[in-house]
C-alpha cells in the first residue's frame, strides 16, 4: 500500500492535511493528545476527567480529539497529531501495512456490540443470502473484518458482495433509506440501527470470530515517553474496571460526551466489555489471523508481523 493509498483509506488527502505532523522532542511532555470514538472506556475517561486528575499535578495537559472511526485516527497518530487512542482490530492492520508509526499498547476483547444488521422485513435470513447484496461498512475498520469473516463462514467470497464503503454517520441514513441492504457496524451505531432504524441483527460478530479492540500509541511517543504511556494505560485500565461495575453510570457518561441518546448508550453499555489488559499471546495470534486473511484477499499489499509492533514497557 502506497502512502497516498493509506491517506485515501483513512481520511482522504484534503482531510489528512489537517493532521500536520507535530514533532515532539524527547524532553518533558506538556500535552497528551487522546483520540476517541463515540463509545468505550476512553469516553468514560474523558467524562470523569481521570487522565486530567492524574496528569495535571505533573503539569501535563490532556487534549481530546474525536474520530468517527479508526482509520482516520490511525492516520492522525501516524503523523504525530495523536499520541494514544482506541480502535478496533482492522485499522492497525491497515496502518502497519502502510508503515505507520504506531504500536499496540493494550488490548480489550470484544464480546458483544458489533455485527451485521439488515432491515426487519428484509428477505435476508441466513448468511448465504448476502450473496449479491450491497453491504455498507467503513473500509479498514473492525466492521471490515466482520464482513470478511462472515463471508467465509457463509462459504462466500469478497467478490460475491458489493462492498459500499461508508463512514458510520453516512451508513446510518443509507441503511434507513435502503441504499444498502446490510450494514456491518459497532456500538453505538449498532444499537441505533437496531432500535431506531428498523434493523434486525443478522449475526453478532462473536458468532463468527474472536475480536479485539486495541489501545494504540504513536511509536515515537512510546519510545520517548514510555513512563508516561504506562501511566495512561494504567489510568485507562482502572477506568475500565470501574465501568464493569457501574454500567448505568457508564451509559450516562457515554450519552453526556457523545450526544447519543441515553437509551441507545444504555443498550451499548449493558452489552460491552470494558476490561483492558496486556496484548497477550492469544490476542496477538487472533490479530495475526486478521492480518494474514487481509493479505490473502489482497486488502493489504504485504504480509505483516503483528508482534513486531507490540509495545513492551522497558521499565516493567
């Protein structure tokens, strides 16, 4: 994958220009830039200001940057505009294949909250019915992997469908007006499609494969400021543990930060896993399977080794 292809995959050349490279010296860190989406532990972390409470006494400011999906966050991280963020399994695979300056800092198994939706009255009843259909999803996102593995489970190939590459905000209306016949997506959009846009769950991702989300860091930030990165991971992990035991409050936090209605975020919070941990051998093996599958399909231009960019705190 050429550099220009990676830009087009993630945010497009014009939008990428907004993420001008920001070179950070190896000296003291004055600002940490966190990328987040409309769900997950980082939203709760922002709402509770746990990173601010931890780092303000050290004279470090926390800046939050919202993204609609993982690919544009990976591009921003690659050029040094974001230091740390959470994404699904596919964005870092595409990014690593493009030579992006990222590392895996922590992992989080996904047990629910993503899959493929079809309209309630759709004739699509089994996975094989997806043949010849228009399926909407974000290119390079975790939904991309769900589509690929669902097709394998159904005995179909990628050529058997018409992929329609849409961001989540664009895919929702397309699904509602029938422009796409199926929608592969994650929460809270998954819950929105299911409860507000007449959607029916064709399959949950957990029925197809093991999936993970990841906490990714800029490679130079990890190399130059490993102690700071470890603190970010520790605070994020502690917030995740709290979230597991306080789902009602989590839903309120998600709604307050994202603007997604409370009833939608309640659905998402109640079926989410918030436990964060190291990138274990099992997680690496699962993620390597994603990368190998994408290479075999020609979705990435070269084979990659996931373990090569797993960050290990040298001080640990």
